[in-house]
């Protein structure tokens, strides 16, 4: 009955079009009334405590770094480097999008920011070259969701705070799975593009490649600083976010000189607005997380999943299918915040490594960004490319399937995540 009241009030509020943050507060109030412990002061106190977290300071700084990267010319130079390296291959512009997405993922950690930049820079080029617009848009959307997996990742920050798991370990564990996600859509793109009669751009000369590498060097140094700094304990993930934002600002204003003071102000405002939305979601979700614990919902969930508890693989498959279903109707951040306090006790009771589970969970939520009908990243591509949502949805299907295959391979073969994670952690 407790689970029914929590989910019923949450889904009912969302069905009436109430924003998710307010829906979470409503479901929390409903649960408090059911438990006969309603107190507005406790509600307000949990909202304040929910946002009062030092690790969550990484969110605004990573958002700021992503915005600066797009406005300050870092994204464009990364795309130019990828174009010089692989643009001449058959279906080369698609491979450019994938390589550029992996590079940009190591700079911002925001799927929306990376996808918007890729779509605005590469989609017109791919269409002009003769590629199917819907398929090109689907590829760019699937490439954009690599951002929450390769560090630095806003998704890992939110999950780490909600699950009380080391964010640094999550970052290190996400590197290889993120690259495997990129490899999966590269294979899918090769398969779907091989029958297209598209003439690739001419092969860049050695001097052009060296020029592109030289111009992008300042941008490519940033992920090296972040990963090396985290691996050797030079700074925490929160401090890494500050380093990323300050470095991106320095390069954009002093080295590349492509961002004016007026643009810098606009970038700060945009990043602040996006951060406010995320932080209010986090604060509202912490009310529900506290009440979920008080109502002992995790124990009830463990009881429901008891038939799978004896087999970690079957349990993970059941959880992944559940998250896939939720991801079709809910955005990434609220899904993480709502499901983490429910699922983590189950994961720990089954003896599953929390870092390994966190990587699978974030990958699943990232793919949820390109699953209709919500599909935030699909909406970004549709808006930038001036396409209908159903067109982009059709175009993304082969790449989404490829990424789901990789995710389930990680379920069946955990060493794909745990092996590289141990190597990077040492």
C-alpha cells in the first residue's frame, strides 16, 4: 500500500502536467499523510538539506564548463580535429560525430550541451553531403549521450551523492564503458551507411591535420588534467569541476579570444538557469528519499525481488528492464534521484559492487535520453535540425539498439566494467 501511494501520487501529479520537482514534493506530502506524520517544517528542512551538499557543487561548474566550451570555440576545434582525422572515410562525417562526441564528453559531462553543439556543427554538413537527415540526426543524438558516461559526468555526480558512492571511482569506471558505447554506434553507423551513395570529403593533408591538432591542443589538455588529477588524488571531483570551468574560461577568453565579456555573462546566466532546475530536483527528491527510508520501501522492494536475489545477473537484468521502462517516460536526473534510494539497498543486499551498478545504471539512464516519448536529447536534435520528433526517433533506432546490446554485455560480463575500473584506480 505504501509503494502504491508513493507511485500513485507521483504519477498522478505528473499526469496533470505538474513539473517533476513539485510532483516529488506532492508525493512526499502524500506519503507523510499516509504515515500520519505530516509536518511542513520537516518537509522544508529536508528540501534545504537536500541541496546542502558539497559534491553537488560540481554540477554548476561542469554545466558552466560545457556552456563555455560551446561558445568559446573549443567544441568547434574538436570537431575540426575529428574531421581532419577520419572525415575522409566512407561515412566519414558520421565517424567525425562519434569521435568528436567522445572528445567533448571528456570536457563537459552534459548530454544536452554536447548534442546541441554537435547538431549545430555537423548536421548541416551531413545533410549537404547527402546523408539521410533523420539517420544523421539519430546518430548525433546517440553520440551525444556518451557525455554522461565518460568523465567528467554530471550523472555520476548526482548518483554518487544519492547513493553515497565514491564519485572519483565512478568517474574512473566510466571511461572504458563510454568508449565501448562509442564503438557500438560506430559499428552500427558503418552498417547502415555502407549502402548510402555519399561522397566523403577529401582526405586532409598532413599539414591540415597538424594544424587542426595544434589548434585543438588547448581544448584536448582539459580532459587529461581532469582524469590525471582525479587518478592521482590532486583534487576531488568538485574541485575538478572548478578547474574545468576556469580552464575553459581562460582558453576561450585569453588563448582563442572568441568569447567576449557580454557572451560570458550570457553563459553564466544559462548555466545558472540549468543548474537551478537540477538543484531544485535534487532538493525535492531528497524529501522522497528520506520518506522512502522511513516507510521502509527498500525492504518491501527487496521482498518483491526476492526470486532474483540468488542470481546477480538475473537481478541486474530485471533492474535494467525496469529502468529502461522508466526512462521512456522520465528524464535522467529525476530517474536517478527517485530510483537510487529504492534500488541501492537491493543491490547491496545482493552483494553487487555499487560502482559497477552505478555505471550500468547511468548508462541505462543515458540511453533513456534518446528513448521516446520524452527523449530530451531527441528533442534537442529535432529542435536544432528543424525536424519532426518521429523522424529523429526512426533515425536513432539502430544506434539505440547497439547501445542497449553493449549495456547488456556489461551485465553478462562484469569485467568489461570492473577490470578497467581497477586498472584506472591503481
